C-alpha cells in the first residue's frame, strides 16, 4: 500500500545536510514497513536490525562510540555490506539498546556520509523524557495512520482520488454516492495499515474489527509494560474515557468523566504520555481567533481525539452497520466525523489546530485552523445538515474571516461560508 511519507523519505535521502533520521509514530502505523520499503526501492542494500530482545545487538554501543567498530558490527549482524552510498541502515526499536539514542550524535558527527534511520514504538515518550536526546544531530519525521486519500489508493480508486485532488466539483457531485460510501467505509476501517489490508483482502467487517481489537490490546499492554507503575492506571483511564468524552455535546475533555472527583493535576502526566506515544491528538481551546493561534491557547481546556476513527469504533463497540449505513446515530456520528477531520488535519504539516467557544454562550467552532497567514474556522456536520448558526454568528463577529463547512453535501458557496464535502477535506485544504 502506497504511503505519502515515502516522498518525505526520498527528500531526506537527497538532503545535502542529511542527518540520521528518527521516524516517530504510534505502534502499528507502518513505520518499520515503510522504512524497509523505502530501502528496497531506493538503495542497493538494506541493513535492518531489530534492537528489541536481540541478544546479539545488546552491546552494540556499550563499549564506545567508535563508528568503524559499530558499522563493522552492523554489517556482521545483518550480513549486508555497509556502503555509505548504497546502504540504508535501519535500527528498529533503538530505544531498547543501552546508549542507542545517544549513538545518533556520533553517526552525525563521525559517519555523516552513512544513511541511518531509526524507529520505535514508544520512541516519542523516550524523547520527551530527554533520555540521551541528540539535540541538533538528527532529522525527524512524524508518521500517522493512513489518511483517506491513501485509503482510496489502497482500494484501487486512483481516478476518484485524482478528481478530488483536481477539485473537479461538477464531476465529483455526479459521483457523490461512491465517495460517501467510501468515506463511511473509512469511518469503520480507519487508517491502521493492518486493518486496511484485512478489509481489502477479505471485505469482512468481523475480521477487520478483530484486527482493531488486537491493536487496542497491544496498546493496553504497552501502557502496563512501559508506563511508570504509578501512571499506568491513569493512562488507561484517560485512554478508555475518550469515546465518552467525544460523545458529549461539545467534546471538551472533562476529568469527571474519568471518575468522580478527578482533578487535572492527577492526570496531566497520563495525558502527556498518550500524546507522546502518538495515541491521541490534543486540540487546544483558542480564546481569540487571531494570529498566531498558539499565543491564544487556553491550556486548561482542550479536546482529545484518538489517532484513528477505526480504533474509536472498536473501543466503543460501535456496530459496523451504524458507520457503514445512513442512520439516526446523532452525537456519536458527529464524534466520528470530528475524529475523521482531526486525523486528516494532522497531514497539514505546518498547520496549527484548535477550537473555539464563546464564554457564556453556546457558540462553538469545531476547529480553528491556521495555515500560513490565514485563519479558517471549520464547522463539521456528520450528514447533510447545512444549518450553521454558530458559524454565521462567529463570522459576523469576525468580519475578516471566511468559514468552511465540511459535510456530506456537495461543494457550494453560501455568503461567507464554503461547503466542502467531507471526503474532499484534505484535497481542498492542500490546495490553499
């Protein structure tokens, strides 16, 4: 299955100032697969070394940081020639090796000509803790689950995707039933590569849900195995509360949903752990829709979204038919639509994402998006409802802004609001 990040890996290879690469992302988003595929396509040799529970690799960096010895050892362990021009060295789960992360500084300083890429399931947590982080000596990329455009490619729908990318609205409108069905499929399957592959191979919703449940179980095991003992329970409580949080009317994270009497200071570290693990996206409350949005964050108020709408459905045990077919599932359907939007916005690399509510008012803007020097208020509708009282009021109060409404309706201009089909979200915003 084709992944967009492959182009970023190619760009990394071609950089004249290239440094060792750290590929970040949650477990099972496809980091190892894409690195190996990148190596297969663009290098003569791939020296892949899994550092987790690998007795032979345990002492790779223990004696010293002599690059000649280390490179010779990697070649011996992988049985692959270590050529500075033609070999990609992949160190998987590098955080499991003593002094592994620190070694990247010496790869950068003493063996810059070699192509080195590393990954790890919980590498983001280790880096956040500052453990031997090679500041200024690495390049980093963030990997997410497959977006809707990648899902279309995996389904063999390249022509439909090309129409979206070209914003051929008249043609798209004539094919809307196909796009809507594919989007509903994505709501159910999500973007975890194993779930997508299972869906394409079997077209079996039961087997897809089994894969999703296995991924969730792996995440639970990570929490109990890798999180500090004192935090593991809190991390799990926050994680499992997210479906209930999102089902509420405004989706704002409320500690009392976790358990009665819960307080912010008890769960701050747990939330940060989930963010660093790549399992949740934190969307801050913005008090004033002005540039730059980050300056106006209300750090005490926020929403948490799961990294993948398919996993949201699996955790909440939402029946496949409720996601695949039109129905009266109201608040929950809105939660899936918002989760979809949030996950797609992660692919806008330079974007700042927040949301807005007006004090002592029911006015709420689902997302505020800053792209370059433009601020865009985004409203999300799960179906075809085009009523936008909050958005219209917001735009009257902020005359310099233009609103975007994402729904199942066709593209149209309506005063100061542009309606974009949900399935065209990423294509439209990338054209801005």
